[in-house]
C-alpha cells in the first residue's frame, strides 16, 4: 500500500491553558486480567465463520459444517445511505469482541429517499456493502446483504434491479463462506405469499449460479410476520432457504410468538433478521418483559435474531444515544436504553469498556478489496497531526467519489479548545457528505473545523471519526 506523506495544510489549534473535560473521549478501561478472562470465555462460545464455516439448513435449523446447530445473534445497520459512518471495522470489531455478536446485517433501502432503486447512488451503496462484507469477514462474522424493501411493498416492483444486484453481489462474494442473502426485507401492503414466492423463484437461481450453497432469507407477507403462509406452501427445489419473521416487542406479543413456533413446528426454518424492543414504528416505549419473552422462545428454538438498528437517530430502536456522535469505541453511557438492553442480552454481564479486542489494530487503514492504491495521508502541521485514510472510492455518473476518515491529534503539551484545518487536493472538489466536523469547500480546498463535542483535545489527545465524502476528478489526491 502506497503511503503519501503530504502536508499542505493549515491548522489552527487554539491552545488554552485549561484542562480538558473528561468528555474528551477518555475511556474507562477494565483491568487487563479481567478483560482477558471475558475474552477467553466468549471466544469459545461464539459461533463464528472460523469455527462453524459454511452454514446450511437442516430441517428447521441453521447448522455448521459438522451439522451442529448454529444461532446467529447480532445487529442490523440502519439504512446504509443514511448512516454510512457506522460501516467501519473498528465498530464491527467491537460488536464481535465486546458485544459477542456473530452477525451483521447490511440494510440497503431500495425505495426510500436515496434508495437503490429510487435515485440512490448505486455504486456508493454497493461499495458500502463491499466494505461491510470485508469488515465482517476480517472480524470473523457472518454478514447479511439485505435488499431492504419497505415503501415499495411488493418485491416484484423492482425485481429486475434485484436480479442484477444479487447477480453482481453473489458473483463478487462467491469465494466467501460467511455471506447470507436476504432478498426482500418486508413485503407489505397486501402483497401475497404467492407473489413473494414467485419473486423468490426468480431471484434464488440468480444467487445460486454463483453461490450454490449460501443461505438465502425470504421475507413473508405483512411486514415479515405471516410465516404460517410460507409454512403452508414453502419454496421447493432449493436447499438452504430460511423464512424471515420480524417483531417489535411492544407491538407484537404472544400471537406472533405463537405464529412463529407453529411455523417452526410445522417444519419451516425461521430466521428473525430484524426486531426491536420498542413498537413497530421503531420508536415509542420499550417493553422489556416482552423483549425477554421473545429472547427466551428464540433461544429455546435456537432461532437466530438480529436487532434494528445501528445508529444514533433520535428514535427508540437506535442503539446509540442521539447526542453521541462517535462511530467506534462506544462505552455503556453512549448507549440508548435499546442499546443497553441489547448489549447485555448479547454479551451478558460484562461491562462495555469502549475497546474492541484489537483496538490497537488500525483496521480502517486497510483499503477495501475493490480499491487499488491508497492515497492516505499522515500530516503533521504545527501542533496537530492528522491521519487521513481513504476508506472508500467509487465512480458514479462520470465522477469519482472519495470517502475519508480522519484522526486528529493534538501533539502539543497544551490542551486545545478547538481545531481547524484545510485539506488541499490535487484538483477541484465538491462535498457530498461530512460528519463530526464543519465543512466548507473552496476550489480544491476542504476546510474542516471541530464541532462542540470534539474541539477540546488534551495534550497528546486525539479525536477519531471525523469523516467526509467528496467528489472530483479520477486520481484525486491530498496534496
Ligand atoms: C424505520 C427506521 C426509521 C425510518 C423508517 C422508514 O427506524 O428511522 O424513518 O424505517 O425508512 C421495519 C423496517 C425498518 C423500519 C423499522 C422501524 O424493516 O426499515 O425502520 N421497522 O419502523 N419493520 C418494522 C419496523
């Protein structure tokens, strides 16, 4: 990997002789010995690709290569286009090692604003999926590629695009044993099981051509609740098919649990690829008693379950508090009530320290597989050192897009109250997205300044998760 050391940047670090608040990202660390114990115990418990290998379906049960029952438990992203910042390997590392999750679901809306079939940037979205699959693979996790239909109630509405999408993705991931394909999140609006089945019968062979054994998840009518209809008339002719059931615990209770167990008892392999512990809007109050009743029955039936959603959106189902802007290294106080419940449900009684197993691994410096040559930059200017990592790059409508993640470090002996910088590129740029900073563009220069919660840096302290997406000419680099 080629490293470019460039430094035409201007940094103003307004250093004040005031000490930094503890809110500067200080993490509460557990004693090393303690951590070691948790790690050892959990590793043997986690059913990961390195242990279980390629999964398949036997009867109603997901099983590993040796035929042993497997239960996947993990988290779903929110819509990839809405919260791209959470597709990062440090976070997946934390989910895998601290939260003990063994699966991540990559939810790509097909029809909402910026959806794949409604004007969204297809290359950008596919690159987020490529990165997500790569990070999950590096972290020894299973990963679900979710064609997230919702406002487009009937999957047949965008069937042609689904076929193209799954043909391309399954070809790219044909050498992976950890990728699961979910072909229609939640059919609704009166879409019948017959219509879903006919869609599935066209999409499944497309995936099978490249991934002959991959597990494929098929949605069911009425927002993936009527698994009884699939049980009465399952898809035939293909192995390794599972049917999804989704619940939101404050809305869906005994009735839907009974529907689930009856379908399994009737021989249907069921996978809970999405659930929340609040109401079906993804918001409202939490019903912990119902949530625990669901977990109990899913564990009893060894059903896999994936929680909605990895974001800090101001809604109950988001696992991070809406005031928390970091994108990795989460501590327990960063979590919403849903996040806390989920963390303890997945990880047990451990306390969340904010470090992953390999927090020293700068995994984001690994460029996605699809990318060659990585014009990353490590820049020292005055008292500030910035490491800029090109985490993604793609072409769309004749323009090249570049996604960067920065670490900003105060190398002086004084704390600072705010910081700002100009990043100069080899050509003119335009900004398409930015997080954890204030951004403005003039010609080839991107001006970035700190926001209220990440300006204060202790002497030697740093802030991560500052990131942006720009577009410009092919081959654009930081100068
Ligand atoms: C919700 C999101 C919310 C978003 C909305 C529409 O939480 O922020 O505004 O979608 O895009 C589902 C869907 C899932 C929903 C979720 C909560 O699969 O996309 O997310 N939900 O409403 N099914 C039942 C609930």
